[in-house]
C-alpha cells in the first residue's frame, strides 16, 4: 500500500515510518521544514516538503503522491501554542480531507485525543460525547467531523503521549514543571499511552473499521497516583497536593475497543514506562 504520512517527523510520525516500511508499505512523509527532509529519508520514506495550511499545495502533493491511504499525525505543540495546534487541526485537516477526496483516496487515519470526553464515573468509551466546554474541543470536533467524511476514516483518540521526544521525557515541558514544583497532585484522571504504542496503533488502524478508537494503556490514573511515581523517576522532589496539568481528564478512558481489534500496548502501564525513563545523571 502507498501511504502519505502527514507529520512524518513528529513524535508518532518518526516512530511510524519504520513500522510502515517494515510492513511492506511505500511511504511518503510530509514536513514543513527543509532541514528535516533528510530525517524523513533516513527513516525510510520519500520526503514531501509541505505546509498543510496551504490548500493548493496540499491538493498538488496528494495528487502527485497518489496514495492509497493518508495517515494524519500532525500537531503544532513544540512551543505549547495551543491556538496554532487548533488551527492545524481545523484548517490542515480540512485541506487534507478535501485533497484526499479529490484524488480518490478512500482511507484516512487521524490523530485525536482521549481526554475530551464529558465527565463521568465510568471509563469513557468511543460512543460517549465529547465535552464542548474544553479548550481543545473546537479543533478536535472539526478534525473528527472532517475525517468522518472520508469513505473510510479512522480516528485514533490517543491518551497523554509519553516517552522520548514527548513533554513527559526527562527533557520535556512536563518534567521541567515537576522539577520546579509547579505541577501538583490532584484528583483528575489521566489515561496515558507510550508513543511507541501510539505508532503501533496507527499501523494497525490500516485494517480497522471506520470510526473512533481510544488508544490508551491499561491503567488510567489520577494525578495523585502517577505524579509521585513520575517525580521519583525523574529524581525530583515529591509533589504538593494542588494544581493542574496539561493532559488531565474528568474520567478514566477505556481501551476495550482497541483490544478487541487486536491492538495491545507493549507498555501496559505508565508505571512501567516511567520506570524505564533514561534520566541523565547530573554531575558537578
């Protein structure tokens, strides 16, 4: 199968290219930065220099690649610019969907989030409504509605991504907040997924039926549960008892549907993943 991977150098994209190539797919991967085209090529894909906010350029790129499927793993969060990320989800996704439909592409797989469900006591499943009061809602709703227009659109609702290259890595934004003491324990829920497992789900989703799928590990946890473990793994002081963090949710999230489709997280719990973090040793 010929795949156009939008967001090839992102946290999931750079893990996904080798998986796709190993599975026998031909991959073209987009990046908006000229200096990253070499990375795309080294990972095994043909680089496509593209700004997905440029509708005409997206149409030309999809027409030139002529993919059998488009995998949308685009985000714009390196500078924690949530407005830019929402714009990418709204306008970038619209451009990708329009271009894919015009080129006769049937399948699109797209990255969404698992922490946008309405609050509730039971673990959230894919048929539960999303919470329109949450800041990411506008971007997520637009993305999911656009992808649903595809003949075969699969929405991957990822949990909070962690692992190398993420905000939870020892050099990431969340780790820095823990070290300076601005991230504290709270009763809010978080459902995590290791970035490697997110990539494996994106590969598997090429064979999944259309619709949304939660991609999270087996152990949802409150901040009060996971933050002390994470702090200890970083060698940081223990957290206090109040505050917020960027990926909290009002309820745990179920991965039962993904498991029924044959996906299984190789890192089944954040407890294991945090313990395996490669934290640099600081010497004087």
